[in-house]
C-alpha cells in the first residue's frame, strides 16, 4: 500500500475513534454502528504493520531499542483494550446487536467503561509515539508548492 | 494482496483474544472469582442480585416511590426526607436534603 493511503487510513481510523469515544455527542446508534465499523480499518492497520509485530515479538528477549519496546507495550495494551471494549460493547449493545441484551450485566458495563478509558489513553500514547512518522509521511505526500 | 493475506493471522489473533475476554468474564461471573470488597466484586455481587450499580461499583437502591436509582435514597428506607419550605417542585421530597440546600444560597450583588 502506498504511503499516502496508509496516512489516509490512519487519519480515518483516528477520526472514527474520536467519534466513537463520544457517544453523548453522536447518539447511541451511531456509537454502536461506528464501533462495529471501526473493526475494518483497525484490522487493516494491524495487517499493514503485521511484519513489525512479528519481527518485534521474535526479538522480544534480545537487546531492543527502548522506543521499540515501549511501542510494543503500548500497542499490546491498545490491542487488548480495543478487543475488550468491542466484546463488552457487543454484550451491552441495545441497538446494533439487541439480541445479546440479556448479557448486559453490570460487570460488562463496568468493563466497557474501563476499557474505553484504556483505548483513549493508549491511542493518545500510540499517536504520540508515532508523531515523527506521521509528520514525515505527511511531508512526503503533500507537494512542496502546497506547503 | 499481501495485506489481504496478512488479514488472516490478524483476524485469528483478534478472534482468539476476543474469545479469551469473553471466557474470562463469563467464568468471573459464574464462579464469582472477583475478590469481595473490590469494585469488581461489588459489581459482580450486585449483578447476581440483579440490582443496578453506580460507576463507582456501589450497588444502587431503587426508590419505591419515585423509581429513581441512587447509591443512597432517603425514600428507599421508608421515612420521607425533611422538606425545605419555599422550594417549588419538591413533591414528596424525593431528593436528598443536601441538594435542596444548595438551591438556598443567596448571592450578594455588591
């Protein structure tokens, strides 16, 4: 995939995530459907960076640069938070998957709240850790005369 | 094409992680392994009892007269809370007295 497409995908992912994180503004229906739809760009993002994940895990117990190790910790926490927020979100869904409404116990509700905070925190950390890449990639795709 | 091929292991790992989360929560709810006294423990025991739970994990009471849920409710224990005179719209005194007293603040214009 071209660098331009990767930047667009990542920005779209960030924008959708910001929308999903504000159910009070968007309404429950949009929150639930966008929460399900975000799986597509999120899985695509992970697939595009799967080589990095594989090589980092293979060298986990060797000498590794601190930023690479920090990235791995943040990305693992982000992945687990995302999976937890998605599973608990489906369990407590009232509009998108109402058939699972019987599973909406307070524990699932509490888990959804806690993991949502984790997703936001880890997304901010993930974005901060990749600020340089975003800046470099954006600079490359924006033509010189437009800057 | 390469990206699409990579989607297979990504989906497998994600589905496995989702199943793990689902399984852990289901086991926690059915066997009550959540430590009693903790927020999660209070949430779990309230879940078993079928009572609503506040964000803090404290079980909420359902007021029999107003139907509102709160962690503490004057109406739920039977005795009506003291009414504050001169407050419009306080029928039956379902709100805690502390909330009503906040309305009574007087502000000096000078």
